[in-house]
C-alpha cells in the first residue's frame, strides 16, 4: 500500500494488497481454494481485491515460485533449497518433515514481482496478497475523455473539487468555476490525465467501480456527487447534483507529541525533527488496515498543539461498509550523500497507528520503534559502512524501545542511480518476516559493489493468527514503527 508513510512500497502490508470469484457475503468471498496438502510444509496465499467491494479468493500461483531454505552448513550459502510443488491454484507444498525452515517466494507485484521470506516455526503457513483493484481489470478505451457537468450544492467559494474513483483507484482535481457559480462544467479532459493511486497504468471504469465528485473545504469533505455506475465507452459524461454532507460524526483522540519527539531522538543514525499528522478516510479495506479511500478530513499536528484532537466529519459511505479509518502518522528524515555516486538519499524513521475512531481514543503508537539495526553483530549506526561479501546467511537484529511486538520485518533496499543518473532509486530486494527481531538474509540477496539500507519494521496488532502461522487473518487496531539503517556497501 496509495503509500502514506514511505517513499517506497511498504511490504509490512503484505501485508496490506489481490482477484477471485465465487459467492460473496457482504462483499467478502470466504473461499480460499487449494487442496489440503499432506505431511510436510506448505504455504497458502489468498488474494484480496480491494475496490468498491472486497473480494477474497485463491491467488493464482502458476507464475510464481517458492523454495524452503533448509539449513546446511556444508552447502553453498549455508542452506539447501527445496523447491515447493504447486497444489493448484494457491498452495505450495514440500516434503520436509521434522523441520520448519524459512520459505522464500515471490508474488505478482507490479511493476515487478517481489521476493518475500517467511521465518516462522510452523509447517503450514497462510498469507494474504492484497491488491487495490476491481476484478478482471482491462485497459481503458484509447484517448478516452471525461466530461464533468454537475450542479453544486452551494455557490462556489474557493473549495477544492475532485473526481475520485474507487476500484480503478484514480483521482483528478477539477478546474473550478467562478466565485458564486452553482454549476460545475470544467473543460473535458483525457482520462489518462487522472492520477493512478496504485502505480499501475489506468484501467477501464466499469459498473464494479464507484465514481464521485467531491467538494472539500480545506481537507474536510463537505459535498459529494455519487455518480451512477457506468461502463466506460471513451466519451463519458459525469453528471448530477452534489449534496451537502452533514458533519455529524466526531473525532476525539489523544496524542503525545513530546513522546514522539523523545522516542525518535533515540534512533541511530539520528534523524531530524518529526512531522505529525492525522487523517480520516472511508476505507473499503479497513479490516486489512488499508486506508485507501475517500479522504474525509486530515490535518497536520505541531509540537505545541493541544494533545487532544477533535474534529467534525462526515462519512456518507457507511452503507457501503466503508468504515472510517483513523491514521495517526509521525516521521522524521535524514539525508546522506553516497560519495561514490555523488547523489543524496533520504532515509526515514517513523511510527503510525490505525484504528476506528472512538471517544477519547488514545493513540500511543504502541509498536516498538527500532533504535539500532545490526548486521552480523555490527551496528549500522552510521552511514558509509562497508561489509565483505557474505558467504553464509546474514543475521540482522534490531533493538526496539518496546520489546513485545506482534511481528518483525526487514526490507533490504538497494540504492542505485536512476537511468538518468540524477537521483537515487530505492528498490526493495527482499522482505523478511519473523516472530522475533532476529532475521536471516540469504547470501544471494547481496550484490558486490552495491549500496544498501535496511528498513527494520515492527508491527503491533493486526495479525490475530500469527502465533499459529496464519498471516492471512487481519484486524484492527494496528500500529507500525520503522527505521532505515545506515547506508552500507557490500565489497567483493
């Protein structure tokens, strides 16, 4: 998962993105598919498509692979890989008994599949691959145009106007009318000019999508046109009358800006002063902790602001079961220029928490913040470290300010110039998930001469079945903390 807290894709969200069919109840398909495997080890993947409705079903794994890494000190790299056999459509199985080695696998992320490594002591694992999409997406008509012709609910007075789609997950600001106007008739525009929230090319609008025109007073949703579903033809008009939304719901939350600043001062490498904000969204995927959806309200919070946050808002989407998801987000950054590349890179530490609003809700950011990351016992507390090309699995550990957490992750991130040589690109090479803050990275994840950072991530809540190896089940609340290590280079 739109990405709200990281300059790159966040894999904690496995975590938080997928197609399916079968009968649905309240928009949720309980079928996971696959045939129960026999003795040995297995991994089952559920696909979760998050659009105007949530559709769950088996993930097609025919184009993906999995291998279990059986520890073997005499083998190259310190393990013997055992390739999993696909039990169609969504379960890998391997004949490994009396052991539960890590399993490394890829899933069809876009623009390219990403490797994941699960280090859990369970023979049968389950996970969910969540994707912002409507089922069976297809490309839009060539040179498709959109015309908006709507009646405003109140004379125009400088508010923000936006076209927003759920399912194709795209948005576009609309050219406003003159002050006092009651009609909204911006010039027709190319559908291709809309901004995709998924990172994929825009997809064709269908009757499975929800299309809206929003009116915002600042960041507060105050008016809306709910467009009747339609099948995109290439020359489509969005029309109707906006309605004024009653601001009949209240946010009442407690935060501690001083505690945020204090916790972030302990991380190494050191970061700057934190920024803090909250947002409320109507989220179709709320039960997975995914907050993509129409923005209802948001604001920045300064260090000297009151610790009680109150605001009025409207959520006209509750009849669709798009519950309100509150996100309290904090982050701080630092910059390092890699000498060999003469290019700066921005590294981050932060914490966020997601929950449904409730009276006097305490947002304490309970996930332990990683304060120091070490690789084979060597602290990555400064930038510019070099390590020798490993010959055995690399052990990554991190110290957190809260010791008991639900889940631990690391992202091994490659730092390399873009094609133009003008900026550093951050590419996730591998994401590792484990029940403790001691994680092992295979030798073949590292390339000699390459610069890396490691993002250490802790998760509190959100995975009620993790102790039995079920990472597909999700719930709220969930809290996440993370830290980027010092930049290091692997030497030949």
